[in-house]
C-alpha cells in the first residue's frame, strides 16, 4: 500500500506538543478539540467512549484531512498509521463485559480505537490493546486485538466529531462516529442473560444471598430469560424452605410452579400451588385462576375460582372469577349470574365499567376470557 507523508502536519504536531506541554505544566487552559465521553448501558453491561471533538471548520475531511488507507504521519514510531478517530490522545473504548463486535468476540477491557477510512463507503474499525498513546503516531499492528470491516453512510452535516449510540436493543447497541457528512457505525452486542446470571451467582455469595427476595428474583430471571431451569428450581426452593431466611409465600410458590410447568412437570406444579391456597388472598387466587385459563386448564381454573368463592365469600373479585371460570366452559348463563353479583361488589367505577362491558359480551354470547 502506498503511504502518504505529511511533513507540515507533523511539524505542526511537534510544535503543538512542545508548546502545550510547556503550558500544561503551569496552567490548565481549554483545548481546541474538547474532550468528551459517551456511555450506554446494555443489559447490565457498560460501553463508554472517551475522545476529543475537532470541528470541520469548512475543511475537506475524507481523503484530505483524514487520508484514505494507512499513512505515514511523519512523526512517531509508526510508518503506517490508521486515523485516530478523533484528536489529541487515543480515542478509547471501554467494555465492562465480554462482547461481540461485528460478529466477532472481544474481551472486556479498555482499547485504543482507530479507523482505516477507505474509499467507496468502507472502513475498518481497529481495537488496539494500547490505549495510552498519543493518537496513532505510535500505532503497532501487532497490538491489534480486533479488526471489523463496516460500511459507512452519508448523514446531514455534523460540525463536531461525535460518537453516538444510534440504536439500542435489549442485547446490543450500534455505536457510530459522525463527522462532516459521514457516519461510521458498528454493532456491539452482549450475552446479556449469561452475564446477568453470572452476576447473580457472585452476589449470592455475599450479603444479597442472605435475603429471600434475592433468590426469588434470581429464579424468576432465569425462568423468564432462558436460564438453567434446574438451577432456577434450586434457587426458588432455597427461598421457600431450608434456610434461615426462607419463607413460603404464594408468590414464590407461583415461581416454583412456573418452573415445574416449563419442565413439563404439570402435576408437581399443581400440587405446589394447592399447598399454598390456604395462605393466598382473594386477588392472588383470582390471578392464579386466570393463569390456568390461559394455559387451557379450564376445569382446574373453575375449581380454583370455586375455592376462592367459598374461602372469601362475597369478596371482590370472587364472583368475577366464577364468571370467568363458567365463561371458559361455555356456561354463559351461570357466568352472567356471577357477573351480576360482581357488579354489586365492584370496588370502584372503573371495575364496575369493566364488569358491565363483560356482562354485555356474555349476553351477546361472547366468552369474556
């Protein structure tokens, strides 16, 4: 590759370093290209970029001020350097956890960030193990940890060089350098579930592990995010019994039952819930009955609603539950009877309106579930 030497730029740089070093040794004055930091959380992982922000100042950037390809900058030890993706010191990027960038893995850590800008809307992002040098003047290719090829895009004019997270999802973020009319984006993703679970395991070995709610939250997270179900079951069992902090509640037993259902242990799940029915509130039992309907267990749902109606007579929302149970079985006549009772003991105007709406549906022959 043909290398370009820019002696004027290098002389200016040397003079700049000389004078600014002398000045900075005495006082702190504003820089021409101000320092900035941008950060983004993905899951529980942090991405941060620290860089300096030069202005365009009506200069021609791409292929001129920022030459294409690798170039001899005329200073430092590097004979072929990429662009430093900013100004002044290294632009640095820090990843709090192992990540994937452009489909390739990279370890947690702090890296020098460089870019090879190319013609035809292409660029290569370089992550260097050296994050403490000044710019790219001392760049060494053997310190590259990762290179990722990307496609650049055209954007409205951006006077100040800017790093921005232009898209964020639960598991990833797209970081983009924007300057002039060019945007250079790249995607950073994390294995959020396993990162969170690893963090949970660590915390359980410390003070949070002495708290029942920690084990409940851990089991719930594993259940709902593709974690190991056997591990989740162990965690929820610790919350329920066997430890000084353990206490069985309707809520943590529901978590256990959900885990068992996901393990195709339906009868064990039902038995677990039957065990805690005596300590449940009317609202808790009502919610459980509705959950059973959603699972297609209509007979068990009606059984649960009936238990609720006997245990909490004429209490909201037991008649509403009975109506839902009968409606699920297609017995609209009995469902209407119970909804009319529910209308009488609804606790507020909003509840009455909901009951009336469902009563109208039943009278039109529609299921209210």
